[in-house]
C-alpha cells in the first residue's frame, strides 16, 4: 500500500508518496492552498491517481510532547480529509521535520526564495521516511 504524507500548513501542504513496498519516499509538488473544499478534492484525487491507501499527516506537537493549536487544526483537517476521501488517516510526530528540512536546505546553499518553496515538500519527505523507518523497526 502506498502512503501519501502531508505536511499541513495554513498556506501550503507539502506532499510525499511512498513506493508500493513502503521503502522509499518521493516528494511531490507542494499544494498551494485555496479553499478547504478544493484542497480536500485535490488531495483525494492525488491519492487516487497515485494509488495511496492511507494519508499520513504530521502531528505538530510541542517539544514537550503536548498537543499544539496547530495540531488541533491538523486533526480537524485529517478528519475532514478521511470523510471526504474514504481513505484512512494516521498521524505521526513531526516535531523536528521542518527544522531538519530547513537545515538541509540551508546547507545546500540554495537561495532563501527557493528554500521557502522546497521546505514543505522536504518536510513531508522526512515525515514519511521517519514513519517508514519506524514501521521497519516494528516488523
């Protein structure tokens, strides 16, 4: 089963998809948010086109592990996404994915403008890679 990972933000949603074996993660074009209805429809279509059987959403916890305001928003978004698409949603700790994505992009030497466009996709890839690694440990 392929997994479609989402790094949900207010303006953009970073996307990444796993291979069929659940070994690798590939970044997809970042979704520029418009309306909730259009966002949900586009994500449903992307999942169907890519053969995804699950959505993985980053759960933005506080560093202490407690829930955050953004986390409540992401869980509400995930509930609506699952209801709209009929595809199950799981959540996975994303506390350090955006920080790591920014670090990697800074080290790559690309411009700040290009970095801003790439960070959401890379955060989704890192989220999915972490999740797939955790699955392989428990197998």
